[in-house]
């Protein structure tokens, strides 16, 4: 199958080109304004922008075990609609993905059910060092240095030292200090006000755990990715990356704040908690100056019934894979950042952080994971339109300008003009960890 995408404005982190892209099979065959070949399909992309598919390096898709909230089919359909062509999924499913066998089971499920490309982290426990050392077919190791949804937690310093000393896969972590969170939770134990979530999971909890993790990474010279930075003070700690440290920001910590609790209630409850608009501003600044490299969603679906249970029994997390790119395109429309920056944060940087082979660029030989954008299109996010099984968005009723209109996954049209391709299949992500990650790649 040959597809010619003609006259597109191709946007990459460092260049914007008016050109055509030829896709042959699953790969990009040529990028050249002068391609004239007989293709099976020709798409006239004049007036539209073409970017590499979004790589979301932090999602929770709930399969196996929690499929009343989401599953690999519903979540990956939502990805295709949102322009996310590759997801990397966290291990806090049921059972937890803490062995090679569990990773392989998830890979087999995704091969059957996922419309987009997929990968699965292996979760750390206090007992599974041997599994972490031998793990394969995975982007890396996820450590919950503070507990969140589920029961994964590694808080013991000796265990953390051993993981950083003895494993070779890149490590990422949820950083909220367990001792601080528990002490705060005790103080607010009679509260039913969800705004107290940001006092329980406070700035000190985030900063203490991030500082601890960065110290481990620097001493052991071990590649380490800080997940969902939520405070301005953490961004200060990221200035010295030492060739091993990278970091991620999530949409909700950029676009929402503690001021949204009255409007959203427990829909705005997540871990790490929302902080102030001043924190959000400092996270934007860290993205702009390169201390934070990646934007992801932490897509964490819970049903509206579960969210309606009074705080603190309400679960933490919100869905977002199907609106994350549109939310960022809307920020481009408002002049807060450029499309090239969005491509860097959501496509190029995650491919480099996780050593993804064939991803993150539009160039000959790369995988044909592509998203066509209409930057003029305005549409309102509506709960009833959401493809995520949980069926809601914190941006319900909000109009966004700039939307993905077509998504190709490995050369197949996985989404076009409102329709998801239900017999399309994504591919298993491939990692070349010998590349050495973000700071070692151009
Ligand atoms: O709010 C969150 N929800 N944060 C996490 O770290 C986990 C996630 C979930 O799985 O629900």
C-alpha cells in the first residue's frame, strides 16, 4: 500500500517544510515536495499541518483487571482519535505488571486489541529485583516512590539503592513522599473537602521525593525520568541533568490548578495533586527552557460513579488521551507556545527518552505514524463524544481550536474525520536502549 500525502506543512522541532510525504507499507519512504508517483491513496493536505504521531509515555489503561473503567480497545481507539500513535502503559493493573510473564501477557492482549502502537513498563516491588534486571520488551522500570492508585510502593532506601545500582533499564518514578503524605493525611483525616487533597499531597511531598530520586540517579549515574512534575520547586531541581535526568509534565498540571476544585470537585483529584497557577507557570517555563522535555497525560480513567464517592474515598486521576493534543494545539492558537515546541514535547522527546526505534520524526525509514492537523478547526469537548470507556473529560463544554483530523499508525488510517478504523492494529514498540536516551541522541 502506497499513500501520498501531498502539499502538507510538515512541522518538526527544528524545521517547518511545505512538502509531500510518501508512505510505503508501514514506513515513510520519501519526504520531498517533488514526489510524483501513482499511489493507492493520495491525500491533498494543503492548508493542513502534518506532525509525527504523539507518543504518550504515561497512561493507565486498566487491562487486565480493571476493565470496567477502560480496556486496551477503548483506550487505544481514544488514542487514535486524539493523535496518540504510541502509548507506554504503567504497571498498576490487576495483577500488577511486575514480571516478564505479566508484560508478555499485556503485549499479547495489545496485539489483539490495540489500534495504536504500545509498550508496557515493568513495575518495581521490594522483592522483584531479579525481574527488573532481566526484563525485556519494555521501555523501562516504573517505581512508585509514593503510593497512588493500587498497591505498588517502593519506599525503602536499601531497596531503592539496589534498584538504581543493579538494573540497567531506564527508570521512571512517581515522586510523592509517602511519610509526608501519611502525616498530612492524618492531619486532614476528618476532611471531606477535595481541596484538601493538595494539602495532603503537598509541595513538600513532591519535592522531598523528587530530590531523593534525583540523588539516587546522580549517584548511580542511572537514567531517570521524573514523571508528572507538579511543583515549581521541583523544576529548580532539574536544572542539572547530569546527562541522565529527564522529566515529564502532564496537561492537568499545566492547564488546571487548585482554583479548579470548586468547579470540578473530585474530577480534579489526581496524584500528584494540582498545585497553584504559579506552580503551573513555572512548569511552563521549565518546558520552554528544556529542564522538562516531555508532555504526557497520565490518562487515569475512573468512572463517574467512582468519582462521585465523597473525598477522600474518591479515586485519583483523569482521562485525557483523546484531547491532549487538541488541548496543546489550543495553547498554540492562544500564543502560549509554538507547534514546533508541541512536536518536541509530545513526539520527538518521548521517542528519545525511551530509545524508541523508528519513532518521533518524519523522515525516510521512520515508521509511518503521522497526524494531520487542522489548526483552524474549533470544536467543543463533550462527555457524550468521548471514546474512553469512562466517558468523561474535565474539559467537557470547553471549545478548543486546533484538532487532529487524521491519524496514521504504521501506515494505516487509524482515524479519519470522526471514524476509528476498527480492524487496524498497532505494533509493539521497539527500544534500543544502547542509544543512551535523550541526552545521547541528537
Ligand atoms: O492520579 C493518579 N491516578 N495518579 C497516579 O499516579 C495513578 C493514577 C491511576 O492509576 O489512577
